[in-house]
């Protein structure tokens, strides 16, 4: 497996023309090492939410790929993201999960850094360094680009990466469903404190492809459906509005983002939900009414569902409303971080009610998430063997059924769409994910990866590398 890259990922490993993907991309150590360089060191990655660091000096220690980073707010209130590694000998400068500080002091020899990353303290600077160390050269390593999108903080190590909004492309419509208020106002979300973190023994792409829109695995959740953990004591979720909607897989091919989404009919009122709590039911009834009045764009007609921003950020825009990141921790291990969001102006009772529901649904103790983890764990270990890895996985479901320009009753969807209202499921989102993954593994520059900049033109990278 020494020549995966030279052979071309799309030739045998990611064969989308046939709908076959090799198990090697999940279990091979060399491919994993190359992923860190070619995917995680180049992509925009979700770091955290501004509501986690409301005041000057606040910090939250996050992760980008395998690397620890510090998300913090400096004295002037500006947001920064730094590599959490001392410039002297690499010690983790900040060993806490979150907090507030004036400076980050390295526990090893005591170098200290201000919240804007400058090296401001060096023990025995005069005596041991004879005052000659150029401190301006030894500040914390900072990300190449940072963007605060409606409170969600994103960063990339790659100065050549396109600006975040360009990276996100038309997927913004679906990301907004999680960041905007339930009543349709922009950027109203806040994080319910306490990011849940846990390890699972599988490659990061198992959860990434599941959250890309696996609508096929309902059998896994049969027991939790029967238990009825939904907010009205029925099923898993409490979203009767989905029953009047058309269900879609929407994929943005040149970006590698994809999602399930529900399209509401134009003039039908949203059915009531959350009936177990009159206060919560009234809150959502009011918000739905406001949203559909306020948002005459696609936002007002859509109900979010699992989706994925390439490479490893998962969205669940409706209840439970969460963002997850699948941090790679070696080819055979993933560290999951899950943020829980609510409308920041929601009444305390609504927040409390949702917190209880989120916890019983998601996270390491959440009934639904446990079902998923069982599958990924065993699928990974059962795919690692010498014999097992000779046989590709099957991604043939729904091949050839995607359309462009999907439109219904004044609602037009971007990208490539497979309607799954009747079909129930397709694997278009997974093919979309791995098409983009293969492009990253092969392309040497962002000029090749940003195919939309010269889409359709002669020599367009997307045309050239097709499938
Ligand atoms: Fe940080 Fe030496 S490793 S001061
Ligand atoms: Fe699931």
C-alpha cells in the first residue's frame, strides 16, 4: 500500500463509477498519515462557538485534526486560535479545557504568552539569554485564517485556502438552520455549557459518512424508537412537521458538503409539537410561526437534519440541535466532541427541557448515539483483517438518481439532489463526501481544489478529475 497516492485515489480506492470504496481508506496507516497533511492541514475546521468565550481573557481548548489549539479572546475582545504548543520545547501551554486568564504560562520552564499570542515572559531573560532572545519571533503559532460565522468560529492552517464563505458555498443555507434562531432571526444560537467528549474505536470517516445523511440505518434505532425518548414521549424525535414534508438528500459536489433536509409545503401551518410541556410547546409554536413569516427565503421552508461540512464537522440542526466534530486520533480511533445549542433568548424552562432531551439522545450516554457507535466500532474492527480489507464496501444505492436544479412550489435547492420521500434512502451523500476526499488526497494545490473558480472552463480541475 506504499503507492496509494501515485495510483490515484479514484482509480481503485474510491471508484465512484462503480460505487465501490476500498476498506483501505479506513484502516490503512499510511493513508491516515497522508490525510492529516492533505485534508486536515488544508481544510477549514470548526473550532468552537463565540458564546464559549464571552469575555476578554476567556479561552476554550479545542482541536484541529490531531492538534490541540487554544480558542481565546484577547484583551481587546478579538478572537484568536493558537497552536497549543510552547515554542520552547513544545509543552502544552494550556492544560485546562476552558477558563479565563491574563497570560498562558507554560508549565515546563515558564515562558508566558499574552492572549494575543505574544511571548511576554521568559525566565532569566537577562541572565541566561543575555537579553538577546528576539521574543517577537517566538510567539504562539497562529492559524493562517480565522472566520467567525454567526458565532461559529472556523480556522485553517492553510494561507492558500479560499475564504470561509467561499469554502462553505451554497451549503450556508443549511448551516444557517443550526446557527439562526428557531424564529428565523440570524445568529441567535448559544452553546449550552459542557462540550461532551469521548473516544470511539473507529476511523473518523465512519461517523462522518453517517452524518452526511445515512437515512438507511433506522433499523439500528428500532429499540430507542420503541422506548420513546422524544420530547412528547414518542419515538426518538418530536418533529411532526416532517410528516408533511418532502425529504431530500442535498449535496454540494465541488465543496464536499451534504445533508438530509425536509422541504415544507408552502402554505401549510407547522403541526404542534413538544406537547408534554405547555411552555415549551408554546415557545416552538410561536417560533415556527415567526420563522415562516420572517423568512421568505429557503430558510422558512426547510427543516434541518443530519449533515456534514467537509471534512469532519457534523450538523444536527433540529432537535437535538448539535454540532459534532470527529477528531482523528490515529486511523483506528476518533475523539468525538459534541456541542449542544439553544436559542440564547429562549426561556430557562425551554433550555432546561432541551438539555434533558439532548442528553438522553446524544453523547456517550445518549440512547440514540450509543446505537450508532456500536455499528461504527464493530464495522471498523471487522474491516481491518488481512482478508477483510481485500473486499470493497458497496456504495451503489441510488446511483444515477441525483438531479440538479430541484424545485418545488417556489423552493429551489442548490447542488445535486436525490428525493428520498419515496425511495427512503440513497448513498449520494457518501459518494459526495468521498469524491471530495479523493480530490484532497490527490490535488497538490488549492488552485486544483477550488474548481468552482474556473468551473466549466477549459482545464477545469473538476472536469479533469471527474466522477
Ligand atoms: Fe515551555 Fe520550556 S517548554 S517554557
Ligand atoms: Fe443514527
